[in-house]
């Protein structure tokens, strides 16, 4: 068991270091939108989703209703349910319902990618080790960013807050250069966002509903126009 836990820690170390820098930017952004350091840290300790958290605090700062926030989070984070369903096929016999729920809480894009490459079944000790450092990095980075955001001048907070958007670009652009479908869906989502912001009759939509329409519309168009071939999926 200890060997599995140590292997999980080793595999999760690069993820934790990456989360430290990204969550630092999130902490600064949270302070810029009026949250307290405690509120920012509590959000990161109970939610492990960079895009969802950023969208959430933006809607909170704008006074969006609870229904809009819930639907936005459902749309953004629905992929985690699909990831968990995929990994459920690799769970070992020691992964009961309670332990599966713990792993589902800590299952992020990067943890899913590493866990899916694990040979054989995933034991709970390995899964726990894999989640520990990313969780500490995400929560600790948010705390450092929030504290720094409360001390730095406003212009510097705004500049550093852009880093989290740079992280999203770093994730999407390399894949978009290799995969035409990803590139086209990304461009389509950007065009939908601009259209929903400036076209009559829809420009009055709030930010949360615009995000939902962009995500659902672009992904639906991508599935219809550029479906993944069965052989490639296998």
C-alpha cells in the first residue's frame, strides 16, 4: 500500500507544482473581484476546477442568480462526470462507494490523464497519493495569490490575473494546432461569444448564459461536423 501511495505522490508532484502557479493567479483574480482571502481559499478547497471557479467568481461578483450559476457550473464541469465514468472501469476491488466519491472529488483533467495511463487497476492508495499534492498545490497557491493580491497595487493585480487566461490558451493551442476539429470548435466558440455579446436581441444575456450557449453550441457543432471516427476512438 505504501508503495502505491508513494508512486501516486511521485506522479502527482508535477501536477501539484503546475496547480500552484495557476491557483496563484486565481487567488489574485478573486481578490480583484472583491472576495476575501478566506473566501478564495474555501472555494479552492471545496472545488478543484479552474475554469469553473473562474466563471463562478465572475458570476458571483456580477450578482448572478443561483440558477444561472448552477447551470453554468453544470455545463463547464460536466466533463468530470464523463472522466469519472471512464475511470470507474479501472477501479480496483478496494475502491468502494465512499472511496470512489473521494476520488471523484479530486478527479481533474490532469489527474484523469495520469490515472488513465496506470497499468492495471487503480488502487485507492495510489489514487490518494495522486490527489494529495495537486490538492495542496491548488489550495496553497490560492492562499498565496489571495494574500499577494491583498498587498499588491491594483494595476499589478490586474496584470497578474491575466496569467490564468494564459493557462487556458496553453492548454488549447497546442492541441488546436494538431487537431483541425479542435481548432474549428475553438474558433466557433470565440465567434459565438462575440455574436452573443454584440448582436441585437441576445446582447442583453448575462455572462453565465452566454457561456452556456457558447459551450453547448460549439461542442454540438463539433460533434456534428467533425465526429471522431470509431477506429480513432478505440
